[in-house]
């Protein structure tokens, strides 16, 4: 996954020569191989952990785990924190891996679909991911299209063809397209590839798959920060009380309650007590807040938890209206 990929400047024009791959290759147009997945075998673990630790609660419990590894301030076993943390991270990672597996599967299915491409004057079977800008493609009825194409000719009268753009704009009604006049009389449905892979309209609209954060996630992060601030305040108050007690009273009991070798003053004892209280009171932030059940969603929707819907936009207002009519009054002249 290209995390720091440079964005190419917008194209003002596109030049292509039909059925001439050698000429079109010098423009370095994008490959027609599409990719909607987020991870691969090498990047899954670091990228997924990076995404998960953007949740404040996960970072909070990792911080506590590090504190519990310090014997001078820890009164609890590190095992009590690492088990639930690893469990939550594992459950989320398995869910993300499953979602990305289906993305890879969908990408492979689209990329490996067959098309008929005119190469050296002969129609040859070619995978869609190998189609290049400028290739002449022969399409048949109900065939899937995985590139932006220019209609050259059609077997229908007047060079017409009917297409469905449901995956592009969600509309299932058939749209009419007409071939350019110069090539409309060639017969059969022939098209010229104009935009491939990430340059197609569908991929430009879909954008790069990224880590989603809902309004509930942002609210939870804010609540965790406030709770952690409250926890710090409690730790400061208790640490100050410990330092005062050690300075005023604790020195009289050194014979019975000696300080550790590393502690040489009441102030340092209060400093260590602050971190000990942070560990002891860590349960004010329950890690179970971030364990959620994600139900299956209809086809075409993301499997990420979406949270409540705030706004809904539609371009098909007429289909949302009710066409029912009721008669409110009637007058008959006799």
C-alpha cells in the first residue's frame, strides 16, 4: 500500500493511437489492474497495529502495560493488562484481515475477467488487467466492462448500444450511447480503451481505502481523554498526600517501613506513588468499550461500522416521493 504516493497532476488532454501499444506506452498511462485492498502479507501487521493504536484506549492500555513492567512502581502483574489488550487487538485484526481478504478476492475476480482485444489484427483473449490505453476491444451482450471506453461501432442501427452503470452511479436503467460517426458503420460492438485502472471514473470516485473513524469512535476517544485527565488529577492528589505523609510522619517509621534503595526523599517517593496509583486505578477506562459486533451489510456497502446516519443525500428525488393522491372534496352541479 502506497502510504506516501505522490498525486499526479490532472491531465488536460490524453493522446492515444488505436491498436498501437508501442506508441501509447511512452505516455506511461496507468495499468488497468485495480486494487481496492488495504494490506498485503508484509504490511498487514504494522499498518493494522498503527491504525488500531489511533484509538486512544488502545494507546492508554499499552502505556499502562509499559508501566507495569517497572517493578519499582507496579503492584499488579503485567499479565492482567496484556491479555485483554492482545485479545482486543487480535479480534479487530482478524475482522480487518477478513474484510481485506474479500477485497483481494473481488480485485482478482475483476482483474482476471476475460475480454477480446484486437492485437496485431487478430482478436485474442486477454485479461482485463492487461488491457492498455488505445486497445480496441470487442464486447458482447451482457459483458462486464472494467475500463472507460470510447464506443467505435455497434451491431445495432445508427451505432447505438445500451449500457448499465449501476456500479458507477447506482442506476439500473439502461442508458443509450452512440458510436462516433467516423467508425459507426464498422459493425459489432467495438470500443477503444481511454482510461485504465486507477484513471477510470469508477476508481476515481471510490478513492483509496482508508481507516474509518465514526462519530462514536471520536466520542469514545474524547471520553477516554477526559477520564484519563481525571485519573491523572486523582494520581497527583494522592501522590502529593503520599509525599506529605512521608515527609511529616513516614520518616519516624523508617525502621518498620524502610524506603526502597532507589528512594532517597519524600518527593521521589510521591513521584513513584503517582505512577503506582495510575496503575491501580486503571480500571476507570474499561477496555471492553472498544469490543463491538459488526453485522453483515448489503452488497456494495462497506463492512466498517458506520454509526448513526446524520445526513442523507439523493439525486433521485422523484423516486422518494409518494405518488398517492387523495380527494379532499368534490362538487357536482345538478
